[in-house]
C-alpha cells in the first residue's frame, strides 16, 4: 500500500497588531504571532485521524544583521516549535522589539515554514498498515511570509516623503550673523580670533500635500576643513565628533518639526594666508526625498591692515623770487631754488604682510604753474630699508 498523503488546511499565520507602535511595546509584550493548522487525507477518507506532528520554524528579519526583534524567552529572532494534530488547533508566540531600534521605516519580514515530523519505523514481518506514516502533499506550499509595518505618520501608501531643508550662518558669541559681501559671509582676520560658531536650522515643513512627512533616521553630516577643530555643540550631546561631525536629528524627524544647532569650532588653522573657510553640510534620511544635496557654508577671510601716515615736518616755509627761467637753464640742483624735504612715516600694527601684499603710498605736489613752468622739481625719493621707489614717467630729475 502507498503512504497516505496529507493536505494541510486552515494555515492561519497572523501577527497582531499588524502595525506596531514602538511606544506601546514593553519588555514582555509587543507582537503576538498566531499559527493555526488542520489537515485531511487527500483521498478523502473521513475516518482518517492519525496523530501527526508538524515542525515549524518562524524567522524574523532574516536578511538583517542584527535583527530588530527576538522571540520571548530567547535572544533569537528564530523560533522552532512542534504542532500536534488533531489535538492542537492554534499556537501563539510573543515577538519582542529590541531597544534602540533605528530603522522604523522598513517593515519586519516574518517567514514561516513547516515539515512533517515522521515517526521512527520499526521492522515488521508481513503486511502492515502505513496509515501512521503519512507524507505531505508536495503540491502545497510549505512556506508563508508576512510583513509587520511600523506605525508611521505617512501617507496611505505607507511611504514617507520628507521635506528636509537647511539654512546656516556663521554667528558671533551673541548669535549675531557675521556680515555679508555679495552674499558671502566675511570674517575680519585677527590673531585674536579663537573660535567660530556655525548656526544651523533644519526644518521638515510640508510645501505640498505629498511631502513633509516623517523623516526617518534623519542625520546631519558636517565635513570640516583642517583649519577648524569642532569643540562643542548646542544643545549638548546633539552631535558626535569624529572624522566628521554627525548629528542625529530624530527618528523620526516629524512633520513640521524644527531643530537649531550651533557648532563651535576652534580656529586652529586660520592664519594670515587663509583666504576662505568651507564647511559642507549634508542631510540624509531613510525616507524618500530626491532633492537632498550637500550645502556649503562658506566664510571669506578678510584682512584689514591698521596703518597710519604722518609727516615729520608738517609746516614747511619756502620763498620764491628772482627771474623766471626755463628748464634748460637749470644746471645744478641749487639753480632750482631752496630745497624742500618732506619726511613721510608709514607705520602698521599687527602681523606683517610678508609676501602676501604691499602697502602703497601715493602723494601729489604742485608740479607746474598755469603757463607750464615747473614749480617743484622732485630730485629724489629715499626709502628706509631695502625698498626703493621709482615713480613712472621719469618725474624724478636728479
């Protein structure tokens, strides 16, 4: 005789609640997984009622490492149990949510498979019944799968479309924005500058019916140049400092939510030849938002030289007389007239410009009178130190 073929009926495989709210979960209860089975003989024998046992396996988050759930009474996301029929109708297992689950956007996938637990056979002579050794109908699927969604403030399609937006500004200790020139902020360089403060505002406000939903695993990644060293953030603990500054905004960062961060940097590398400071701000989320792009917070470094000009002899008197003669008659310096000497003194404060720039001194004098005759002849310019001065146009007539 052939072994009887068993059909598995009433394969109930449910999870309650179908959408899990992490706030409602406790260390002892969160989700209930229910399995119900019954069977009949494929040949339709109504009197067939052999005791059979199904061995089933439940596995949650099998493609995730580590999984987000575990079965009650164990630390595993896999549970194996036996289901005896016809005595048993249903069985239930508690599925618990682990602490500090980050991904609350994607569903928990729970799979189930089962097989027939066969009895051990004993050797017997002569014909004997095979009713106690059935087999499962191989035309039936022995697997099933369900998805457990998280409770989310998203649309009916259960997809979340966020609208994260960012604005930033370098500010003073009093939280006042640094000035702008042609739209870019400017820092007046000083060796006394020890800290820079970057104020960052993030919003998730809807601008259309389909956006502004919860932003799951919302993060801000701040890439800092070598000239700056992150030292603190307000509010305290909002960010962690490593190769980059990583700020967790919320999980989720809810609809209409706003956040303001102020990151303080030590200006360890802003020196005389620093032209600009560039900080990159990069928002990210597991929700859907296609327009997220890195944002540049740029600060130009401007240098103002504190210089002063003085004239050693501010009041010089000279007298002009005699016959007016032309340039060709001038043979010696004393032929020009009484010499006039002007002593200009230029001083600077702060750091030396070095090779980064030059201070220019320009001056004008009464060169000639209305009829074209020269009034003052420049005969020489002396500069202290190793510098020289050679005005263009050949105006110096030694």
